[in-house]
C-alpha cells in the first residue's frame, strides 16, 4: 500500500512540475515578446530622433545661407527673412522623419519662443550668449525647432508597444546656425588655407559713394549661373581700383600683406592664390582693426602692370579688398590706414596703354571666407561673410 502511494505522489509531482514549466515558459514568452516589442519601438524612436536632429540642422543651415545670400544681393531684411523662412521649410520637408516630410511653424512674427526664430548672436562660442530678436539689421543666426507631436506633424506611431497601451511618441529637435556678417579682420584659418584678400586698396570716400549708388558706372554684367563676366550693364555699379592722380593723400594702390617689401611676384601670387599662412605670420597671424577701428599697412601708391595677367585670370571670382581712410607717405613708403573690408569681383582689367585707359574695374560681390574675426560693431565690412556653422 505504501509503495502504491509513493508512486502516485511521484507521478503527481512530475505532472505539477510539467505544468509549472509550461506556465513559466508561457510567461517567459510573453516577457520576451514584450522586450522585443519595446526594443523595436525604442529603436524606431531613437532612429527618428537622429532623423529629426538632422532635419533641424539642415533647415537652420539652409535658412541662414538663404538669408545671407539675399542680404548680399541687396534685399531688405524683411524680404530676406521671407525667402529664408521658405528655404528653411523646404529643407525640413525634404528631410523625412519616420517617412514623413515635416512642416515648420514659420513664426512670421519672429516671437522668441517660436519654431523658426531669426536673431543676432555676438559670441558664437558662448552657449549663454543672448539671442537678440530685435536688431533686424544685424541678424546673423537662425534657431529652428522641428517636431512631431499632437499639434504639428503628428506624433510617431508605434508598433508593438500598443500591446501595453502606448501607441505614439512625440519627438523634437532644435538647431541654431550662424555666420559672421560684421567683420573686424581675419586670422590664419585653422585648416591652413589661404585668405582670398586682394592686396589692392580703395579709398573710403569712393567706397561710401559707391555703396550709396551715387558713384560708379554700369558697363559690365555678371551671370550668376555661368560665372561669366560680359560687356553690358546688369544693374550693379562698378568702380576703378586703379590709382587716381599721383602721390598721396587719397591715392589708391597696393598694400604689403606679409613682408614690408613684397615683390611683384609676391603680389602676383597673392592675387592668384590668396594670402598664405606664411604671409600672415608677419602680422602675428592676424589682420585686425585695433580698438579705434584701424589697421596700418605699408604699401605702394601704384599698381604694377606686372600683375595684369593675374588680375585678368581671376575675373568673376569673389575676393576681399581693404578700404583705406588715409594714406601718408609717397611711393613704396606709403602707410595706409585701413578701416573697412569689402567683398568684390573683378570685372575687367587693362594696365597697358595710356594712363587714361588703364583700369581695374570691380563690382561689389559677396565673399565667403574662412578665418573671419567677427566684429561687435557695424560698418567695418560689407559683403564679407564667414561660412555658416552650427553652434547648437
């Protein structure tokens, strides 16, 4: 009898264990299924967060470039803002998040808490620098927030997490892009590249009249698409860089960037290839206005015919020229007082024949260069920009 009872108990025990194992297996399957579900949805959310950050970056960069381009073309700030907002939205829509091209609230009132905000930042390296949304004439940055939530674009739909009552997730990202528009000078670029500065000067009075459209001629045109310069006006005034009169003061000419005794071959090299790090080393790697907004450079009150071929070679290409307030001293002993920088392109060159026929004709043009030293005041540069960078 005892033997029979023992066998029955053993059979029941094995049956109970099998049942417990079956239940445990079912529970483990459910837990594993839940983990897989969450892993799939978490991966989807993380991937979407990367996509939405990329979209915010692209939108901010595009809007900033468009704003700078329109300003350089002479558009008013309000007009430039309209184009920039459109471009920022276009890039956001082209960069999908969760297979959806996103819309952005364009924030036409430019409210500081909006999704697309234009402003001015005086120090790109300071994360706590104020974002001024009132100084329209100085705007140099765009902050863009892109989102998928219940109010715009719809939250991300989830998959397996619905089993647990979670069917969607909001995601958002923010980016700020900026560029320097007010320039106090230049330093040797960190990548060791050359600075595209022409060592040829223009006087301040002519520069101001030229900017005011009260001085200059319109004899040449520049085609933005082909990059070709041709005879015939395009609505943009040109002036002549070639020295007027003889001696100083008020005479245009060439400045020494690098050695104080630059040869014609040095000037020719700089015209073709820009100012090298070796040239900049003579100035402590920086060409920058002092506290009074001035920079003093040695120079020569003439332009050598020996560089005519080099000047002709770069016709149509953007360059930067220094603007001088005064020049003291004759010939190659001249000292130029530089007070501003101007982006230009050469339109035509003739340095042979009668003096009255010689000219180096230039037109204002946007010049984007590395190594820019941002200024905290306005008026020291025109049509000179740093590349657009992400600062957030």
